[in-house]
C-alpha cells in the first residue's frame, strides 16, 4: 500500500478567528462547540505529526477520505469512542480521555 505524500495546507487559525469573531452570534456558537473543535484540532494535529494525508488515514481505518474529513471538521459529526480509537491507531496514537472537575 503506497503512502501519499503529506502536504499541509497553510491555515492561519488565529486570523480566521479574529475575522469570524466580528460576526454577530459567532462567539456564542463557537463557545457551544468548544469541545468538538478541540477534538477536531487534536485529530488534525495527530495526523500532521504522523505525516499522513486524510486518504492515508482512511485507508488505514478502512473507511473513506470523506469520513475522515467529517471526523476532522468538528461540530456536526461527533465520533464514537470506537471511531476515535480506530483513528488513533491509524495515526500511531493512543487515546486518553480525562474528566476534570470544573473550576469554581
């Protein structure tokens, strides 16, 4: 199975958020999805560290590139723990789930 070369797309997330926060209602909607966005960012970071494309991860998971894209998009598609485990295995990681008491 040939691995595809990973060429990350440059994305200035801080600049994107700065522009998006100017829109009415954005911050409230963004805050409501904070956990989902955090999971999505973790997935993308792990894939980037592994030097893999979405296609390569999909092959390793036995799924499609579009399914991997949905996992990494956050928000609408909340993955199961089993799916997260398959993704983690595909990118050479382990899952660590931690429940932390809220401050205050």
